[in-house]
């Protein structure tokens, strides 16, 4: 569970699998991965719901930098933001009292 990284031998790329546990999104109808790598677009990286209730998506990212990101959870009442419980660290999002998850590649 959490972030899983597989580094490619042929290129300086990490195949990163983002997983959001069922406990974080039990009532979710949809979850999207949102971060610097997609210009904080709320629609371009939808996550797939697995049979065990987790949500998952895998993307390729260049190594040698940090990426800020969050999960956008949609449910019948609206949307909420969630951080990754296994992020390498957290950093201020620039919004009052809010932090981003940070992945270090």
C-alpha cells in the first residue's frame, strides 16, 4: 500500500504507483490524483477502484526532483482533499492550514 516506485534501467524515469487505501476513501465515487506533474488538473489522472476498495494509478515521472501532490476524493456530498499517508514528506500548500504530500524521486 502507499507509494511504490520502480526505477527504469534504460531511462531516468520512475514508474510510480499511487494507492489510496479504502479507509481514506470509503464513501468515494471517484478519486483523482492531482499534482505538479499534471499542473494541478483535477480531471486528467483518474484513479481505478480495485476490488479491495483501494484506488490506484501508475504514472512515469523523471527522477531527481520532488513532486507535490494530493488526492481529490469525490463522494455524494461533494469533494475532499486527502494526503498520501506514506508520502516522503509534507509541505505547505500555500493555502491556510493545508499541506501537500511530497514524493522525492
